[in-house]
C-alpha cells in the first residue's frame, strides 16, 4: 500500500524503495550515495530508500518540509541563490520526528 500526502493541495504518493538506484525519478547517470529520498513534482511522487523506520521517517519529513518551503515560497528559509536552507530543514525534520515518535508514530509509509 502506498501512502499519499498533500503538499500545496497536490497529492503525492510516497514509495519506499529497496534499491538506491530507484530513488531517482529520472535516469541520472550518477546517484548521490548520500541520497535517501527524492521528490518528483511532475510525477507527484516521493521515493525513500528503505532503511530503518527512524531514518525513513526523518527522510520523508525532510522532503515534505523542503517541498512546503518551496511550494509556499517561504522566503525566510530560502537563501540568495534560491536554495532552501538545508540545516534548518534537517533540524525541523529531526524535531518533528522526535515529536511523532514520542506519541507512537514511527512510520508514515509502508
């Protein structure tokens, strides 16, 4: 079963993939070995590498937060080069993951 989330009113399907090469939605020649997830806006899809439930939750939250910042144009979290501030996104994802885990939510997607 795939989980759906809405970001900016658009539904995205979250898929957990077992192969790092299947994270990317297009045929990138070189896969970033640190990449644990990716969103494709045109395909309305989020792919996360299967790891531990804790890491998957953090990866999903990171992508969701990034997408919210981008979709809603939250200028305070976008630098002069139009990039989202990664350290802020990481901190928010970790904080939200801890809150969710503390109330028993350890997975968002199967």
